[in-house]
C-alpha cells in the first residue's frame, strides 16, 4: 500500500499527521516547518537581536538540546545575527535524581558546543548557594515542611539562572519550554487560582526589572511530540530515565488530561497558550505599577518581603549557611577584577 504524499511538497510520502492543521507531512517538511515556527517566534517577539548575549539553559533533556542545536544552526546560517553570542550552561542540583545526572549526555553537549562554537559550563547548587538540593530537602522534611523536590529544584534553579546570567553578562536566557509545557502552565495557574502569575507568562521578556535576566522560549509554539521527532532524526539523545519525583508532580497528571482533551480538540494547547498570552498582556500592565522590592535577607528582587529562596532556606534551617555563602561570593566578586 502506498503512503499518501506530503501535503506541502507533494513529492515525498507523508509520515506525520499534524492533527491541529490536518496536514500530512514528510519528515523533511515537518522539520522545515518546526524550524520555521521557531524562527517566526524569535522574529515576531524579537527574542534574539543584534548585540544580544544569550544564555542557553541546558537541562540535558531533548528540548534544551534541540534548542541549542537549532540556535547554533540559525546563527551559522545567519538567520539570527552572527554577532549574537550564545553561551550554554547546565545547573547540577546535586541530588542523585537531579535533572542533571538523569540526562547528563555531556558527550553530546560537548559535541554541539564544538560544532557550533557555543561555550558550555556547568554550575552546581553547592557553588551557587553553599548547599545542595538534598540538604534543603532533608532540612525541610525533617522540620515537617512538605515541599516537593521539584519545587525546591525549581525555586533554586530560577534563582541560579539569574546569578549565572549576571556573572556571564547575559542579556537573555533561553529555555527549552515547548507548547505542552506552556499549556500546562496556563492550566496550573488557573487551577491554583493564581492570576498574578500570568504577569510572568509569555514568549518574550515581559517585565523589565533591574537584576532580573529576561527569559525567552523560542520553542513555545512547537508541540512536544514534534520536538521528539526532530530530536530523534537529528541524532539528539532522548531522555532515557524519568525522574522518580515526577509522579507526584501536578504537571504529570495534566499531561494526560491535556492529551485526552486534545483528541476532541486538536488545537486545545494552542488555545490555552494564546489565552494565557492575552491574560499576560492584561496582567503586565497591572504589574508594571507594582514596585519590586528587595528581599530583606539576600537583597534579590522579589515581590514579597522575603524571597522564595530565603523562605525555603529559613524553613530548612539553612538560612545562616546560605547567607554566609553569599557573603563569601560577594567578597570574591570585589577581590577579582575580572
Ligand atoms: Zn514534504
Ligand atoms: Zn532572599
């Protein structure tokens, strides 16, 4: 039996049905359309421009590796300015199930790094915070605070990106969030009745805040399954081990909910993200008037009295240790002229 031909090129047999548009695509046209979508996102929202120094946050999963690959390729092709600096980095959380260990295809990152001339560096929670995620978790759990490991990792990782961004002089940090991640975020915000959070949602640097490095998400309009196909056929390693903490992560269940809804409405993920973006625009205007404060312990920008990191550290009984570590960091900052 002959396969139907690709609806785009009309030449090659179609291998993939894109249900949201009804197109049947050959792999060639699928991959071209994925790259076109990423480039469209970068240009429409001005994610990367002349003079930018962009950090690429590498978790080691297929999304961030695909991001590094595509950005490297775009720069080489001149699709993004050749003057743009790209710097990749990973954050090692320092527990046996950390995203870093689970996915540490360092050999592959090194290869991309050499192939596209993108410097790569690994940071650890220990060097950034003076403590590991395990220490924080044990501190919290032994004091009766029921905080999910993924929450601890997430809060510390977001802060870590800011610290790294300032150290490296980055103008933006690109993350590998895809359409599915973004749709889940919208649902999570709605389900937890958290309207304020939408002020931080969206494709582009939204809130211009002092000391806060804007995050960009060039893959946010590409479905996860299409990234997986892209990765597989480009020799990008797919994550083999699922994080053992994932099963109790609220996102995990939403994945299946969304997949079930998508059977009736193939556009549902796009609808959710576009709804989130509309809300983000409304919330941003509101948030622009909110004065950002400084955490009374660490001095980082926060909307609250005490930032989330210091709150976690304090509940874990590690605040003193953390602040002492910050002081030594500042000391070495002023000592070395670099
Ligand atoms: Zn085709
Ligand atoms: Zn703080």
